[in-house]
């Protein structure tokens, strides 16, 4: 299994498999990941130059997110219940996508642990890991039945820290 695969979510087409096959594949992936040498289990830190080009360039970001520190960008994403890992360009791209699409992807209403993914015609839950065990979730709903999470701006101490980052040009 390639080192780039860190969960069953990294394998295309898992959501199209029948429940039992997806569960079995999730268990196999979790076992394979657990058997990897420790050096392969931790994601490698990427250099900014190794990152794939973002859909919205941080240099031309309309809202100026490139001026914020990574920590501030992560605070924005965490406040909005979105993934906080990745390079600065990936974080900016994720924020821009949430703003462009009208909010972040919600958690699964069925399992409460998976983050819904938007397909061409429906929202689906890819499932989640509980420890080293992958738990498949068969949830699927039409696009119009699930609302995105409204985007929330930083407030209080987090906003003050973000403004401090901008003033000190971090």
C-alpha cells in the first residue's frame, strides 16, 4: 500500500462499494497502516514548493488570507469545524472554498463522526476511524436536504491574535 494512503478515504470509489465490502476494506487498510514502520505512519511535512497548486492562489486571494499566519488560518478552520491540517496554501484554499460554497461541510447526521462529502448529486459520509478500526457509514442524502455550516468569523481573543499577526507581519 502506498505511503500516501493514510485512511480508506484516500482510496477512490470506496463510497460506491456495498456496505460489507467497504467495511472489510476499511479494516484491511487500518491493519496495513498499523503495520507500517513508524516513519511511514506520520505524514511527511511538505515544503511549500512541493504542495499542489491551489485552486485559489494565496498570492491573489481576494480576502488577503496569505497575510495571516498558519496558526490563524487553523483557528478559522477549527472554529468552523473543518480540517486544520495541510500547508498554508491548502488551508487558504479550504477557507476560500467554504466561503465560495456558502459554508463548511457538516458532520454526518447518522454517525455524528464522519465529515460529509459533496458529490455531483448527493452528500455521502465516507465513515471514520475509531482508534485503528475503520467504521463505514452508509449515509447518503440529496444535496438539497443538507445545509452547509454557516461560516463564522473569529471573535474575542482569536480575533485579537489574528489582528496582532497582521500588525507584526507574521
